[in-house]
C-alpha cells in the first residue's frame, strides 16, 4: 500500500469512527466520554482531510475541496473512488 492509499484508508477509518460516535450520541446525548471522543475524532478527521488535499488534491469536486493554484486538480487520476485496494492482503492475513 502506498502513502496515498494509506492516507485515504486513514480518512475512511476516521469517518467510520465519527459516524459511529454520531449515531451513539443520537441516543446518549449526555455521555461526556463519547462527546470528548467525537470532538477528538472530528478534529483528527479534518486534519487528515486537509493534509490529504494539500498533498494529493481534492477529495470532492465542489463545495468542500480546495482548489490550489491555477489548475483544476479534480481531473487528475486516480479519483478517490478509483483507488484499488486489491493489492492489499485481507485483514488478518500476513
């Protein structure tokens, strides 16, 4: 797995954790530990996305992705959904 794939995988992991905590907080809105965890994961996710976009280009084509400089980087390949993780071994296999 190359650095770009690792960074994208980390973003996916953080998004999963943020969504999971969000759902938990829907039914446990006063859980201070979950609120603290959600804030920490959200901050780490925003940082990871900013670092990814600075290094590899936008994650989204409009609205949220920043366009750096005078080029339209969105069309550069591979797009986030075109990343091939097939060259990685399944979880648990060495």
